[in-house]
């Protein structure tokens, strides 16, 4: 039986917070096109995920894109909840 790496990582993430962080970050990076509008994707980068605060940190050099992400935070969080179980990410922080 052959398992995907994602499935193995998901199983490991249940018991270990480090694997959970790796799993969430990798899935968020791979599925970015599902929760970030297409015209913004090229200007942002997923930097980190803080497990305790359930905060996603996004890096961006363009001020317009930063404001757009802040403006659409609730919409993005709803779409992320569809990818994962609810409340995996509770807030988004945008840094330059």
C-alpha cells in the first residue's frame, strides 16, 4: 500500500506540534490559489504559522497588496476553514 506524503504528515501532525506546523504550512502554500485571489498571489509569500496563536504570517512588499489582504482577512479565513477544520487559522498578520 502506497501512501502520499501528505497523508503521512497529517497522521504525524496529530501527535506532534512540529509536524502539525509543517503540515499546515505546506498545505497552505500548495493550496494558496484557493483562498488568495489570483492577482495577489505573485506578490505574497507564506512565511510562518504560529501554532499557539493560530496566526498565519504573510510577507508582502507591495503596500496595495498588503491592504488588500488585510481588507479580505475574514473572507480568506473562511476559505482556509474549508481546507482544514474550523479555527486552524484565526488571524492573519501581514509583514513587509
